[in-house]
């Protein structure tokens, strides 16, 4: 059972460090979906192919952008996750667009799992619209955590939806902790959760503390934000795990130019599945792949106290992907990630022997 608790704690992201009112009661009314129409970018919403209004935020440079980022947020989060980095990138001439994905933030069907194909299809439509809005400007797809898994499926063509035409993909601590890399106890825990699909889980009820970031003020703000989901349905949790499993399995088909960023202090996505994903990337695309490993980085790299380093690295990679990253986090990162995986595996083995 200890493994099941740790599994659930990690998957729920542990972002809440202060109790808050019941999430759904505090949330604004759910917007009604419009009749089906062609996708469109409105002033404050991305209108999806089925007419669903997905709240849209943007951070734009004063002049015409030199590049555009479409950013996909993580599990139980929403588009405001990119307010900090988006402001910094705008000052560097990069436009950032982010929308609340289905089931999250102020989007329709809040708290319900929309499915990987739907989420990836939304991203592909949004990329196409941004290309129309910014013709001739490079477009990058960025995914954080759950958003990273969606970006992997979309760009690899393994989602069943249209493949977005992007100039590069940026994966920030992508959620690739699939069932294949979980223990039998964790898989049993998810199977038990699947028997009661409408049961809601809260990280506040768990006897373990997961630290998604060292930025405590930011975590407290998330705990007080009514648009951040605090309780998760069991079927939504299983949908997330299915997504992560599919993203991990998609690695051999993922050959887009990519910058992957991961923190050595990440307590949400373990290093072993991250190393397995990196090792499975196609050899033919090795020259177009960049891995960056941050020794002091947590899961929420772009909102950590040391967020300036990965935010600056992303801007630099967009400006010239062949050059070394300013922080040096890409120096021998593949070997270091494998070594960290071996170290953690050895520590777990010794702990189990003691127990």
C-alpha cells in the first residue's frame, strides 16, 4: 500500500500546500460550447473544432515576434502557468500563447478526462491557427508535464489526430511515467481506483509530502487559486496514466527537433522512465535532440526559484538550436540522466533490502 500512496501522491502532483474550499464550488460557471464550427482564435478564447471555448492567454512582444510558442499546461493546472516565462520570452521577442485544455481551468467539462486524441487534436488545430496569424514565423510546441505527454503524442503522430506542423518541440518535465515503468503495487492501486471511477482523490489526504517545486510562495498561490483543480476523479487519474503510457511508448516515432528539460530533484516523474524515454528516441534524429538536466530543478522547472535558467535556455535554443545552452545544463546530460537513474535504482534496492 505504501507504493500505491506514493503513486497517487505523485500523479496528483501535490501542488496544494494550503487547504482551500471545495474546488468545483469555487470555480466560475462552466462556459457553454458553441455550435460546431471551424476552429478560431478569438480575443480571449481558442474556439475548438467542436465549438468548445477554451480560455486563451497570450504574452506578446512589443514588435512582430521572431518566434511563437504554443504552451500546453500540466495536470490540474491551467494556462496561467506560463505567465512568468511568457513575460520573459515576450521581452526577448517571442510570443507565447496558452489555452486551458479541456477539463481544466475555465474550459468545458471541468474535472473530466477528454481523451488523448481530443487533447492532441486541439493542439494541432491551435498550431495551424497560429501559423495563419503569424505567417513565416517559426512555431514551437511546448508541453509541461501532462502537456509534454500531449505534445509527444501529437508530434509523433501516435495520437490518431492530425500532426501539428511545428519547427520544434520543447518538453518540460514531460509526463512519461507509464504503467510499464510502475511497480505491480502501483498498477494494482490504479486498477482499484478504476473500479470506482467517480471517487475523488485529494493530495491533502495523503500521508506523504511531494515537493513539485522549491517556490513555496508560488505553490501557496496555486492552493488559493480556484481555477487549479484540487480533487481528481479516479477515471481522470487513469486517463492521465494511459496518456503517460502512450507518450512513453511513442518515443521511437518522436523525431521532431526537441529540447527536453528535466530537474534532478523532480519528485513527480521519476528519472528511470525519463531515461527510458530518452534512450528510445530514434537514432536518426539524435542530432536534432537536446537534453538538459538541472541539478537543482524540481518538476515545475519554469516556476522554481531557479526558473531563470531553463527559461533562458528555451529562448536561446529557439534562437539557435545548435549552440550550447547558456546554463550548461545540456553538457553530458544524457549520461548524467542515466547515472542518476542507476543511483536511484540502487538506493531503492538497498532500502527494500533493509525493509
